[in-house]
C-alpha cells in the first residue's frame, strides 16, 4: 500500500512539475472551493491536483512516521531488551570457556548476537525513517500553500524539514550499498556451500549460525520476532524455557545432518538430502544476486532524488547568485537558482515515481526465482 501511494504521490508531483493538463480542472482553484466551500487564504489557492498531492503526503506523514516508530520500538528497543536478557541468561547457564560449549549452544548464541546487531541497526534506521515521516507534514502544508504564512515557520520551516530529510536519507543511502554488498557476498557463499554439500563435505566444523539457517531453510527462532512492549516476569520465564526448547531443536537437526559412524545407508540418505538442499541453495544464490541488483537500483533512485532535492535547500541558503561560491555553482551544474531548483525537484519526483515499480515488482520476480518446493529436514 505504501509503495502504491508513493507511486501516485510522485506521479502527481511530476504532473504538477511539467504543468501537464494545464487547461483542465486539475489546475483550477475554484473547483476546490466548489467542493470544500469557502477556504481561508492562502488555502483558497489550492488546486484539485494539489489537494490530491496533499492527501498522499499526509498519508506518508502518518505511515512513514509510524513505520519509523515501529522500527525504533517493537523491532528496536523492546526487542533489544529481550535479546540482552536472553544473552545474559545464557552466559550464566553456559560454561565460560567457549571450547566447552556444544555446537547447538554456539549456534543459538551466535543467532542472538546477530539479532542484537540487527536490532541496533533497526533503531538507527527507524530514527531516520521517523524523522523523514515527520518532515512530510511540512510538504503536506506546502501543497496547501500554508508555508506561505508563518503558521508553521513559513518557507524557512519547509527548508528545515527538507534539510532534515536530506540528512536522514544520506546514511540510508550508505546502508543500501552495504545491503547490496552483503547480498552479493551471500550469493557467493551460498554457491560455495552448495558445492560442499554435493561433495558430502558437511562437518561440524563448517556448521555455524549462517550455514545452519541455509540448510534448514525456514529457521526463525522466537527471539527474531518483534516485541510489542515491555516483557513481564512471567513472559520472561516462558521465554527462558523456549530458549532451551530451541537449543534442543537445533541439536536434533544437527544430529540428523551428520551420519553416525559406520552407517552407510544413513549416509546415503543424508547425501541425497544434501543434494536436494544444494539445489535449493543454488536457487537462493540466484535470488540473492537479483536482490543485489535491486538494492543498487534503490541506491540509484534515492541517490538521484537526494541530490535533486538538495538543490532546493542549496538555492535557499545561497539565494544571491552573484556571490555564490564556485563549489555551489558546480553543484548546480551551472544552472541558475530557479532552473536548478526545478530540475532537481523534478529529478527527485521522477526517481521516487520509478522506485515503487521496483518495490512492487521485485518480490514477484524473487518469488519466481525461488524453488517451487522446499526441502525440509525430517
């Protein structure tokens, strides 16, 4: 739904930028007044096109802010508290020497540590997304011409909101590149590991939290789920038991993966199962490679949008073209302030119109590339 609204919002912005259908009722403020009644100035200048844009911008204000808050809390702070408590409990129960830990305990501990790192990232990303969502309120007001007054800070308030969006978008661009690299690396690792499975080279030494998840296919321990709020002491006791059950499941699965000594028939069955799993991992490797390209496309779309919307902030603070520093003129590619602002804004609107097509179509392509059936460890 969010991607669809983004597509509609920015497509409408492109229509406004290019002044398309200028002779239609889309650009007639009197049509708005005929439907909504007499509006106070300067809202009475709002055209039906701007009303539609404002509706989608308000949706973005609510939806994006809510998503950011969820990342900071349910998938962030609340989840981090649970993970830290589970980790501390494991350290108390398990031997201090890592050499004495069993394989299943090592996998569980590594999974907890991995989730902690992911949760800290979710908190940071959530903060950036939340700030971007709040900034959409000023864009909503700008579509209704409210920023021409001093009700919410005027044009300067709008520029501050755009500046916040730019600052928060910059680290997200870096994370898009990082995700692309991680997916590419994962694709290579999956291909290498699938070859090891086909050759029957699976041993305890090359089973870790990553390879265990690849082999299992659908392993998702309960601590990987989001947490809706603070956990009570009763829930904490239940989760401690769930950790023991999860470790037992890991142990049972690992034992089924490795044949016992002098069990040729059992070894043949496991090798056949490993061959089937290797086929699935090859498909997942292709999917991971596609996800790399998808992340790079996200980076391109948002990178161009970042640079385009930056022009609006730049020309506001360097409004006198006669005394602009040379690096500012270079950033504008020699355009005048007005042309740089228009071209930059249109580039951003266009990129954020194209991005939803990748968001909406990407999962379908990835699903198509995945195997039709999953191999499970019985």
